[in-house]
C-alpha cells in the first residue's frame, strides 16, 4: 500500500470555539486512521496552540510563513517562531499568488526560510512555469518538499480537475524534480476522491472546504482505508 498524504487547509475559517469543537470530534475518530495515511492539517495561526495542547495522530501545518527571518517585521510570523510547532508550511497558494501578488521569487524565499528551520514546504502550483522556477532555483527541492497541484478553476468550484489531466501534470512535475511527492487539490470530496487515491502518480490530496467538517474530512480518510 502506498503512503498517502491527506492535507487539510482551513483557510480563513473557524473561531477558536469552533476549532475546539472540531478537535474534540476528530479526537474520537482518530485511532482509526490507517498507518499508510499521513494526515496534515493547516489551521490558522490563531488555532495553533489548541492543537499543541492535545495529542492527535496528525502533523500540523501552517498556511503561510514569512519570507523574512525573525526580527523587525511587524505582523509577520517567521519560520523560526513556528519551528518545533509546525512540521509543514503551505507556500504560494493560488489565493495568495492572486490576491496578495505573491511571486515565484517570494515563494522561493519562503522555501529557503522553511529549509533553514527544518519545516517541510508544500508549494502550491497551478502551472509548469511555477515548477520550473522552483526546480531552477532550488534543485534539491524534491528531497524535502512537496508539490500541491491545484488548478484555480477547480478550487472551491465543486468541479475537480479530471484525474487524467492531474496524472499528466504529476508526471511532468516528477520528470522535473527527482524524489518529489505530488498532491492534488481542488474540490476534492469523499465522493470524488477515489481516482486520485488510485493513481500511481499522485501521492495524496489537498482539501479546503472538505476539511472544515470532521464528517467530510474523516470521510476522506475512510475512503483511503477502503483501498
Ligand atoms: P477546495 O480548496 O478543496 O475548497 O477546493 C482546495 C485548496 O484551495 O486547497
């Protein structure tokens, strides 16, 4: 059985009270997570301490990190500040590339900060030129990083990309980066996830909307158990 990663991204959702409810519901189900499934959850910075207080069999990720080191950068959260708390960081999500004009150069700086702090970067891409930029400036990226392929038209639209198209992209990414793990994200639900799990080229999934309720997030884990 191949190792599958299921990465949830809460985006800008959930109050502290709502996050607490999610954690207690998830805690009850968590003993049934199969050993070949790695669950990574990326809540907001404000929820991080709640997750650190409980013992869940999941890895914690963040949705972003500063391109700067610790110091006089008001409002930023540096990789050094979160090292030891978070194991993964999402970098260059298409919502940040579009809304906050995050460029490949900024993405590459953020990957360097993660590497300095021994945090695994998960770089979100929607096109091969973004992969090429990463491979050119950080040729060793595949050794420690992951790629989350998310076509913007599939994100939050209810219309996932076709598995054949994702396979094609995953193949091209793997040809450019040795050792890389490639996840797919964009409107993944327990109902449509199977072809992505079954592909030899796809190493897991990234989910936004379906990570917000424990029922749907756990539904994705259960589908992996049935493989
Ligand atoms: P979605 O989001 O699952 O809500 O489509 C995916 C993502 O942006 O990571």
